[in-house]
């Protein structure tokens, strides 16, 4: 089973809302990732949890906050977002830091 | 700084023709290279992973080669079908502390019936 599940598939939020994106995998992978993808661009790495240790892309604003409750679950907490944060948010996992990367179907976020 | 380039940006072929997609990278010190497929508005599907010590990988109609010394990888798709229409991305994994994946911009492929 090579499946990464993301919820919700679509999310519309106002700039003052607080929401969360969720990701789950049952492949026993120990590295999980959040990527952001704008239209017709490749994905950009936001955060990595590897063996539950967090690495951050320094360019990601603090209004995005990741959380890894356990090795199978990954959340992305969203607060006070801007319209330019509207994008497809992709979760991925791999077995270790250098393994094959498997992506979920993504959560389409629209910020009004 | 690693740069990954995919040329052409878009490609249209008639059904049945073989597809050849190119990926080049500037720093040959990679750990592995992965090819993905992405349908519009969807996530990325892993097609093939080639370790830096390998020269090629095959899966069904797909074959990917890797020439690390010249910084190139090629994805071949035999006997293309309309269902192969998608954007194809390559990504290289550096051997740094958190194995960051560096993506190319992708090649958008249309296979016409």
C-alpha cells in the first residue's frame, strides 16, 4: 500500500480564520514532508519531519505551523493567511531521508 | 547550488510514438533521481527512482537512464497512449543533511489520438 491520504481535498478560508490540513500514511515511513505548489510551478519544500525531528525551509512564514503527533500523522496549521498563500498543498513521505518519495493527492487551499 | 532543467517545457506527439523526456542537473553529487507524473490539479505519482550508482531503471513501458558524470537523465515512454498525457517532473536528491529534493520545472506532454 503506497498511499498518502490528505484531508480536506478543498479548503476555502478567510484571512482571519484558523484551519488545519491533515496527512496520514501507513507505510511505516519515518520522514514526512509538506510542499506548496503554485500553478504551473514545481513543488517547493516547506517542512520535513524526519524521525519526528523538524527541519524548516527558512523562507516559509510563521503563519504556517507544522505538527507531527506521531510517525504516521502530519498536520499543517494555518493562521492569518494571505491571498497569495492560495495553492495546492502536498504531503509526502519516504522511508528515511533518501528514500523514494510518495505524495498525497493534495489539499487545494483558497484564501479570500 | 543545484539547478535542474527539463527541456522541452511542452511536447505533443501522436499516439503510438515513443516519448523521450530530458532532465539535466548541474551538480553531479546526487544521492538519487526520481521521475514523477502529475495530472492537472492532482498530486505527484512516483514513476521511477534511480540510485546514483545505477545506470537505468525500467518499469513496464517506462525506462529511465542516468548519466551522473554528464548530469543527465532521460525518461523513455514506449508506444505512447492518450492516458500518458500529463506533466512529467524529475527531481534530484542531494546528499546533504536532510536530503532535500530539487525539482525541475516539468515537461507537459500531450498524446493525441
